[in-house]
C-alpha cells in the first residue's frame, strides 16, 4: 500500500487577495527525488490538480514537506464553485456535475472544488457552469485549466 504524505502549499490567492496556505495529500512517487502525486482536489490552490506530479522538500521553517514546483501535469481542470443562491444546496449542484463526469470535494456548505478529468469534453460542463452563473445560482473560477479543456470550453 502506498504511503500518503501531506504537502504544504504557500501561495498568493488572487481571489482572496491574500497569502494563503493549504495542505493536500499525496502519494510518494520517488521520495529520494522529492516527487509526489497529488491525491486530492485542491480547494484554493491555483495551477495544481490531483494526479499532478510535484516536487516538494522538507521546509525547516514550516516543519513539513512544502511544494516547490509542478513536474508533470495530469491534464485535469479545477473549477471552484460558490453557491450564490442560498436556497440551493451545495450537494445538489455537485450531483449535477457528477452526472457530467466531474469529481468534487465540498469545503463547506456554499463552496466546493471540482475537477474535470482530461478525457472529458469540457464544452458541456462549461455550458452548464455558464448557465448556472447567468441564472445567479453559482459563481465560479477556473484556477487550473488544462490546455485541452481551454480549447474545448472557449471555442
């Protein structure tokens, strides 16, 4: 069984306009080389998705493994979703996207982070995101969008 480790990300958030920290679980790819595969969907971290392989090393100040750079991208896209309509349940919206093939993790009622696997066509997902945003049900951001999904969602 693979051993899981936690990796600290220290980053500036354009959404919150502040320095933030978040930890994610990762599988060890090659500990000697500092390579780890992200194992969960990031809630706030930009430009990182699950299955990405990252380089991390022990940080004396933080006293834990800390992210340094992404070595290999998984091709997954991450979308952050905020529920704008307070009568709408977060899990109901998550279920709509689950049926479209998306995985998600709920941070709290009213906010979740969702991933679109590389194999999926982003166009129908983007269309549903835009429909819900225009109806003022949700607001969303795309902090991590793969090149494949960018082409599919914006053409």
